C-alpha cells in the first residue's frame, strides 16, 4: 500500500502528488502530518526516513521520496501495471 504523508490541503505539492497518483490509478493512504494524532508518523518521516519536505511518498521500505515527483509516480504506475 502506498502512503502519502502530507501537511494538509494548503500544500500544493501534496495536492498535486495525490492528484497524479489518482490519475495514474494508484490507491494510497493519506496521512496528514500536522494532525497531532499522527505524531508517530511525523517522527517516522523525519527521524527514520530523514525527510523535511512534504509530501513524502512511501511505497515500501526501499522505495520512497519527498516532493512532487510525477516522474517517479509514472515509473511506479508502469511497474505495477496501473492505468494512466
């Protein structure tokens, strides 16, 4: 399951990432890092993965990135056979 860690609706790169994932036919979980209930997720993204910019897209423990990366979304869609 793909997880997208965001900083809320105000984040343009977060919105664009989710839009491109949806357009590519990829399902994902959306976790808002500004929600105090998601403090453990925020720690995971910053401490374990080392990212300081949203969005952070996590496919698995070896495949993740930060920022709006339509090229990586296209690669992911092609690798799992999703429709664009």
